[in-house]
C-alpha cells in the first residue's frame, strides 16, 4: 500500500493536487495500478479534501477508471444498436463462451476482464471490440477465437494489429 501512496503523491504533484483534475488523477491511478482500491479512493478524497462519496461516484462512473481488479487483458465490446444489429450478440456469446466468464467479470486466473462500452464511433465496422485499448472491427465468432488465441500466445499484449 505504501507503493500506492507514493504513486498517489506523484500523480497529485502532476496535477497540482487540484480537485478539478479528479477524473485525470483517478484515471492515472487506475492505469498505473490496474484499479483504484477503496483505500486509495479514501486517500484521494482526504488529500483533495473532497467527500469520499463524491470520489467514489466519479471513479465508478467512468469506464476508464476501475474500482475492481482487472485482468491482464481487458476486452471491451460496444453495446450500442449498430454493433448489435451487425452481429454483436454472436460476438458477445463467443467472448463469454471462449473466456468462460460473463461481461463484468474477470477470469479466475486474472488474465481477462470483459466489459461493455458505449459507442466507439466505428459503426461502419461493427461489431467492434477493443483489447487493451486496441480496436478490432467486423468481428465474428471465428475472429473472436483467432484474436483471443493471438493474445493468449503473446506475453506483451497490445501489439496484435488494429481494426480488421
């Protein structure tokens, strides 16, 4: 926990401990630690002199900020109508079946987290998913299998190619 408090100090210095930068502070903490723990949320609130409930509500509102541990790889799928109409349900099912978890969960081995996201603005290549922030379009059941297989064989993630 001391390591996280040192990181908090560094992040607060980056933003001048400005309460107006709460989203950026929480985002940076989430990216650097994988998620923002309850203890870290309390520390942020105390250091910025903000109500704890406010800090927690902001942290839990934004999908880019996690208050739960995430897997080594995070898969996000667009849940909006154009992706759904273009075959999103099939892709959704393929992701859940292949990883053995439901959306909102992390695999027991800590490798994968499935999340929904709002429109990514790529309706012309739907259904769309992201893996570790990298976008993949025109997804199908077969493409899910192939893509996850590539990531499973990679120790670094994130360098597998972009939108298909």
